[in-house]
């Protein structure tokens, strides 16, 4: 059913690079010049840059799946470039994200590439300090405020001890490249301007990006199952949301709202996801999550194995 949508389109891929990466770099530079006019203008441009950062990350994400271009060499090249712009090590993140796709919704294989989620029974059995840590991590101010800055500035600089050697090296090479890029930007624009621009963009883009990742799997009737009963198809179609966004937000988020289809086949490039959803009757039966309805997910914290749903404390 999905195989016909897995073929990359070179014209569409190239156009996405032009209408995403170029405007992102241009907006970054405009923010610098806007500092001499008005901070309000700078912050307004930061919203645009943050949206373009998310879209740049989607291009990076597709390269990690090898779905953006037909040529894997081209995927690797663009993946490294967009990884540098998003401060994310290409091969290391690709390795983690592949594990996420292979284990999403599996209660026995949590912990890599997902949001920390405990069951009700696990939370009740946890010592007080673990409960406090869990509450802190799952707090929206931490999850969507401090969290993205910690993730992009610090956690992406750290190697996972379980990662293969090549993936570990990608972290070190990315760290060196990021350091050189930052040094060049500071030399060109000054430390104060650089910190203001880069931090503001990451606050906006990081918060929105983490929110998108959060609602893709953290909703009331999502899918979690133990190993013997876990099913890949059910984890994709039931455990991944169809986040129905306004067209302009769908553009900035690179169609990632069609996450149920993406988890069913990560080989479908983002620019084919909507066509796949609209063409196949099976996907029409998936209940959409609207922007307003998604806010309910903020109050969901634990997986209740008896009710088969995410619940609050």
C-alpha cells in the first residue's frame, strides 16, 4: 500500500532545500541587522527563524531515514549540513532514531529516542526522589522551555555508550564543526548578538519541535504494549498521531503531523506523506488530533495498563 509513495523526487527535494535552508540562513542574518532597529522586530523574526529551524530539522530527519534523495551520498551530505544547522550529530541521531522506530510503543524497550514515560504501577513503586525527578522532567516548563536548550546545546554533544564506533565519532566531528561555526559567527557578528540570536531561535524552534515530538506519541488513547503482544503495525497506526494542523503550520512542520504514516513506512519522504494519507482509505479512518484537542496531552503523565490509556497523576 505504501510502497508507491516511497520513491524520492529530486525536483521536490531540491526545492525544499531552497525554500527552507536558504530562508533560515537569511533570517538569521536579518535578525542581526534588526537588532539596530528594534528588539521586537528581532523577536518577530525569531518566530519565523524558529519555524524554519523545525522545517530544516525535518529535512535532516528524512536524510537520516535515507528517504529525502534517491542518492544515499546526497542524503549523507545534506544530513551532515542540516545536522550542523540544527546542532545535531547526523549518524548518532540516525542510530538513535532508528531504534525509536523499531521500539515505539514497546513497554519493554523504552528509553531511547522517546519521552520518559512510566506506568502507574511503576510510578507508585518508585522512591520519592525518582517521583520528584519524573515530575520535574514531565513539567511543561521544563519539557518545552529549558529542555530544548539542554537538548540541543548539551545532550547532543554527548556520546551514548551503547552507540557503535562510527556513530560516536559523528558526535565528536559535529562538536568540532559546531565549535568552528560558532567561532566564525561570533567573529562576524559579536558574542552578544550571536548569543541573543542563537538562543532565541532555539527557544522558539526547540520548544515547538519538542512539542511536535511529544504529541506524536503522548496522547490519551495511544498504544503501549509489552514485548510478546507488541505489534509494529498497531504501534504505527494507533500509537502515532495524525496531527491535523493548519496548512501554514503543516508547511513549517514538514508534514510530520502525518506521523502514523511515517511510522508505518519511514521510507516515505515528507513531501509524499499527505498524498499517501489522502489516497488510501485505511488512513482516512485514523482519527485526527486538532491543535486545540492536542492541548489535553499536557495533563497526561502516566500509562495506565488497566485503562489502556495515558492518565494524569
